[in-house]
C-alpha cells in the first residue's frame, strides 16, 4: 500500500463509480471507500476503516454524494465564428439544403465568419460554450479546427483552443481538421486543396506543436477515400495519430482505412458495416457515437450497435458540438440521447464519456477511470446512482468539479 502523508487529500463518504476497466460491472461502484489524491494524481482508493488518517491531510466529507471520473467530451468543434440559426430556420421552413448552400450557407458560411472574427472574439464565444460543458461535469474536451481552412486561420483556431486550456481548469485536446470541406477559393479543386493541407498546413502546424491528432471528413460531400489516405500518409510520416468523420451519410470504406493506420476513433458511423467493425475491433479503434447530430438532422439510419457489441468495440459518446448539425453544449443530453435513440445501456453511456472517450483521445492510460496513477479529474454529483446524472436532463445535479486534484464549484469557469 502507498505510504499516506499529510500532503494528501482524502475524499470521504461518497459512493465511488470508478469506471475501472478491470471491474466493468455496475460502474465499478465502491461503497465505504475513500479516494485519496496527492497533487494532481490519484494515489489510492481504500476501504474507509482500513487505514489511519495521516495527520495534516485535507479531508473532504462527501456524504450522500457520488464521485465519477470527470467527463470527457471527445468530439467537439467549439471554436468558430457566427452561427447557423438562420440556416436552420430555413430548413425548418422547407428550403432544401442545396438552395441554402447556393445562398452561402453550409460549412463555408462558418468558414467565412471564422476567418473574419478576431482571435479574441473567437475566444470569448468558445469560453461560454466550454463553460456550459464544464457545468455538465466535463474536465477534458477535444477541440477541432476545420473552419479556417487555410494556414493562418487554422492556426488561429488552434491558438484559441490553447488559450482556453491555459486560462481555465479544463484540458483541451486539439485536433487538426483542415480536411473538413473544400474552401471556396479551391472550388472544384479538391485535390489541390488536399495538397495544401499535406504540404503546408499539416506539417507547419505540427512543427509548431499546435495539435495532437489529424481528422478527415471522408464522405460524399467531403473528401474521397484516396484524398483521405493522402492526409493520413502525411500524418503517419510525422508520427501523428489519426481519426475520422466516417460513414455518416454513406459507406465509403473510411473506417476500414482508419483501421489500417490504427486510428484513434471513427466518428458518426451510421453506415458502418460488419467488415469495418471487424477491422476496427482488431486495430483498437474507438467507435464514437454522436446522437445529437442524429437528432438534429432527423436521421433514420442508426449506428450498428449490436454489431459493435458483438465485436467488443469500445463506444464513446460525445456532443459533436458545432454550429451546423449539433448546436448543443450538453454532454448529459448526449448521454440521454444515446440511450433513447441508439439503445445504449446507461452503463455503456457512462463508459462512453469516461474510459472509452479517454481512449478516443489517446489518454486511456491517464484519464477516464478512478484508480491509482490516473489524473485526479473528478465530477462529484448530488445523486445516489450514476443513471440519475443523465436521466433528468433539465436538472443539473453536479455539485463540484475536481480538476487535477483541486476542488472547484461547478460555476468556477464563469467567475474567473
């Protein structure tokens, strides 16, 4: 047993949902145990009556509360300019998407607004979105680019994400999604744009240490399989992990391609087939489910959940927060929707925002579980059972966030 000292902090009296991958039944729930941290790490979880409390230790008494790992939102696009509310209203009024796009709507409308916005303006908007996610118990989130689509503006998006992670108690995992759409200046020249991504944007920003992973929107309205392969080859040559928006609207084989690169995750995957599922099950790739985009777009093709279970593919759940297809800054709503629309069990959903989400970001050895050696990112809830966290979405039972061992109120971001 680790030697306990007065420098440690003891979290006592709460039920602990460890989400430990070694004890997957019942959320890895422990009763009558203390969680012990030192600095930013968990050092022990011990039966309350099994040890002598060291003199000088800080004790937080959490009777009748529940501790979970801090939630991880592993697929978001939180940094962008403008919004697409008017476009959504047009869709609700029956105007076809092609007509909306012809009038300047779609991803490129967000690209234009993002390019026009200052870094400070993007930061202030993204900060409010991040605040909302933090209030749902999120301690780590991914932030993708993809609304700059040139070197200067992709760098600007990444700079905002870096600043958010530096200024506030939340971890930001940055992903380069320059291959999100073809910008207007490259209209009908997608191959030329992919060459720009591979020869300039990706290597320059990687050399500047601006991001952690590379993403591609591989789809009939995005990029082809060969264009995606070219981006992944460029990433592989530099040792950069890859992931992808795959099989959302059709099956182009993007997920099988991801498996060849041992990619971190395949996201959306409504049209994923069994061959691809078998491939990603062997590559250790996470299937990230985005039920709020499914809801907002009124889709009918559901991800193949039963096959993912059959092949033991880890499933993550995320908001996909973005202005066009999922304008929802609530991970608890996404958790609820994953149960309602996709038929996940509450335990699968909890794994989807903790240990599986950590794996989707390449952080599975340090995040998403409560056990010794892991980062002390916790969420403390005024509930008895984990399902209560996302059963009643309009009521927020979060009592505290603990970020790298420091206890915060859920409103901390707003008051800084």
